[in-house]
């Protein structure tokens, strides 16, 4: 049975330690951590006690961690990392983000949702587009070794509403 629920520290650590190679490449170049164990400990400390850190899984398997963080009033950052079993929960998590998380952020007054992704991670860039985010800009030399990143955003003013994805229009529920 698939689930999305608040993550326990050991679940964050497990998924972080076993994340996909491309996720590791992307996240490790944004942190001080060296190696998978150090990065897993860093991400666990940073996110596991955060109220908006969720684990997505299938049965006993913890597969993905999603976290959304307020940056300032109306602006949220969203991030995700997963194990190689992501395909087992990918469709389910996509629907949860579109139908529940994005509408909740809109109801909370979000006018901007953003995330950064390493250049060349085309599968994730396509997925972000499915979620309704658009590539906004390149972040040259953003990684610790000069890796370039792409900034993906949903901006209310530019993008209008996400009615087709979320059932909301300007923060007002349109359908169940």
C-alpha cells in the first residue's frame, strides 16, 4: 500500500543514503558533506524534524523524501530525493503533489514555488514540468565545483493559476 506521511529521522537517513546516483550528484554538490553517509546524516539533521518533510513509500519500503520549506512570505522551496525504486511510487507522488501539496501551498498564500536542479538531469526536469513548474533561469557555477543548475518555478503572476492541475483558481477551490 502506498503512503505519503510525515517522515521519521531514520526514514530520511535511509532514503538519503540509498538515493539515486543522479540525486546524490545533484544534492552533494550543494552541501558541505563528503560521501553518502555524511550527506545522509546532514539531510537527516536538516529535514527530519521539519514539519513539511514527508516520506513516500510502498508497503515497508521508504522510497522518496519530499520537503517544502518557506523561504519568505509567499515563497516556498520544494525538493525531493528518492531511491532507485522511485518508479514504484512516482505516479502516486506526482498526483499527491499536484492534488494536495500545491493546492495547500496556494491556500497558504504562495505566489512562488521554486526548486533548483542540476543541468542535464532531464528526467527530473520533465517531471518538474508535469508538476507545473517552468524553467526560469540558469544558475551558472551554482554547485561547489562549478556545476550549473536550472531554476524551476511556478509564479502566480506569470503562470496564472494551476486550475488544470489542482482544481484551484486564485486560492479558491473549484472542485473536490
